[in-house]
């Protein structure tokens, strides 16, 4: 699995902040990452948080050989 961190500067309605996500580098549709964070105050904060989470995801992959995407994690079985 080849994961990548993406950090983006957002300026929505005059609100400047940073967003970061972690996804598979081969994913053609980056709409459902394995992790994301929004509203970071700086690029450094977004990158630090993403790198910390990337380390945690690496441990998860070593244990289970798979990861859960954000949308899959919020599914409720009935």
C-alpha cells in the first residue's frame, strides 16, 4: 500500500485555514480518504497532525493488512 499525505490551503469565504488528508496514491477518486483533518491554523500544524496519523496507520496496516476509509468507518450496521 502506498499512502500519501496531501496538505491544502483553503480560503473559503475569507476563512483561511489548512486541510490535510491521507489516501492511497493509486486512488483515482480522492473523495474518501483514510483520514483527514480540517481547520488547521497553519501548514505546519496540518503536516504535523498528518504525519502523526500516518505513523498510526502504518501500525494498523502491519497488524491487519488493511485500512478503513473515512466513509466506511461511519457506516452503521442495522
